[in-house]
C-alpha cells in the first residue's frame, strides 16, 4: 500500500514536471484543448479518430447515384466544417464525388470488442445490408456493409438520425501535420462551405 502511494506520488510529480516544461509562459489554457472530460461528443469523436481509416479506396457501393446538381461540383474546392477526425475542420477539400442518398448517424459496438461507438457520422443507405428501397427511421436497426472504422463491417447498428441529402467524397490535407487524405467518405452538403 505504501509503495503504491509512493509510485502514484512520483508519477504525479513527473507529470507536473513534464507539463511545466511544455508551458509557453501563458497561464491561460490553450483554446484548442478540450478541457471538458464529460463532453460525450468529444469522447465519441476521439475514439473514432483513433480507429477511422482516413483514406478510402474510392470504390462506391452498388446502387449509389451521382448527384445531378450538387452545390459543390466534382473538382471544385470547399472548406470542411465538420470534425469527424482530427485535423479535418477548417481544411480545404477537393470534391471527388457527389451523390444523392440518405445518410445515417449510427450507434454500434465494433466487432473487435471495442467500446460502443455513438452517433458515428456518416453511413449511407447503400452501405447497409438488405436495407430495401425506403429510408430507415431513427431507432431502426441495420447491418453495416462499410469499413470506415475497424470493426464496423458486418455489425448491427441502430440508426440515430436519417437525412436525405447530397454526400461528398473528398480529398484534403489535414490541418494537423498536413497529411494527405484521399477519397474520404462522407461529408454532407451542410458540412462544407464555399472557399
């Protein structure tokens, strides 16, 4: 018991020393740090950031139709206003594809036994197994046929929200580290803004 207390004290001291070495001299918290430990959206996004496959193959699910008059045309540029992954918000995107479909935010437990993922954005109607022609409603369940994240493909998910809209496949460089992301699936029209 005494040894555990000493170890915890030493680790606390080491953490404080490390943090003080990183201090920029400004006693105000960094505006970019998420200081709210109970912010469920941040926690869900963070778990998604770690497991999300940033780039995709560009392969489209069967039956997906190109948008006839998308707000953002293929080859055009737009600013990303969503934060599905770290370094995404504020990045400039190149539109690779635009498609009219129903998008879903879903909750599921990964097949690899990880923590449940809440409100994952986005899965499209064509990425659901045997979903039929009609859009699903919040509360409906469906089997995912998408691999945006590890452990996602083949699991049963519950629909949190559903919206008929135009979705975009995009390329962009992250704002953190300037890593190239290609064929990212998906962002919705209202998650983009004109350059």
